[in-house]
């Protein structure tokens, strides 16, 4: 009976209600750190609608979570792009722009751990050939490859396979971000030192002149 009472408190219709549903689901996930917390009943309660009202906007719970994942990737991509753009505005070269994007990667993971966790821990993030991965989910990696390629073209990297070496950088960034969060008591080197080793070492970047 309580759910029908909440339905009268609906905060929006159409696209606005869809946004309210996504915001509520994302807030539940970030607060709890668990995808399991995102249930239709919990989301409906958060928004102030009846659970069946959600079906006008999302087919099921998985559709909501998929939309949250895409939104998380959008935030992640924007953070990396903003850092790279800021480096460009200061006149930084390809080497510094590459590092700035990677630094933003680690900063996002540290400051928004539950949102970062969502990016790479779902089994369906890598779809089969009949279900292409949404471009928003590969944008940050494509940006990393392009940034390393720019270093190669500027004569700053000895990489002969930027895609392969960008993959190694990504794996190392993810490993450091994940372990640094889960093992805070480990005597980690400073983040800047680790970032330099990951980016410059795996990217085969030459010393700045």
C-alpha cells in the first residue's frame, strides 16, 4: 500500500522520470558498493513510484544497470578527456598529455571507487560478436592508444605496437588502482612514482629532454 502512496509523489514524467530512476539506481549502487542493491523495489522506493511504473522506461533490472554502466563510463571518459584537454591548454606535449590522462584514471578510481568498480567487474561488459560493445565503454582505451601513438609520432616513444603497449598500461593502471584500494596497509610507493613507472616504462617513453 505504501508503494501506491509513493506513486502520487512522482517527480517527473517521460524522460525526466527515466533520469530520476537512473539517478536513484546509481545512488544506491554508489552508496552500497553492491550491484545487488539495485532492485526494482529499492529503486522505486527511492524515486517515490510503484515498481511497475519502471517498466515504461526499462525492460528489467539489467537494463537499468546497463544504463548505469554507460553513465559511469561517460563520467570516466569525461574525467580523462578533461585532464588531457587541460594539459593541451598549458602547451604540454604528447608525453605530458599521456601522463595527464593516466593520472586522471587513477584519480577517478581513488575518488569514486564504487563507480570505478562498476566499469570492469560485470561479466557482460565484453559482448559477443552479435552484441557490439557500446562505444562509450571503449572510448577511454581508444584515447589511451591515440595518446601513446602521438608519442610515437613525436619520436618520444619506442613502441612498435601502441595498441599492445596501451593494453599493458591499462592493465597496470587497473591493477594498481584496485590493489591500492583493497590493500591500504601495503607499503605502496608514491602514486606519482608508480604512475611514472607504469606510463613511461610500459609506454617505452624516452626521458624528457
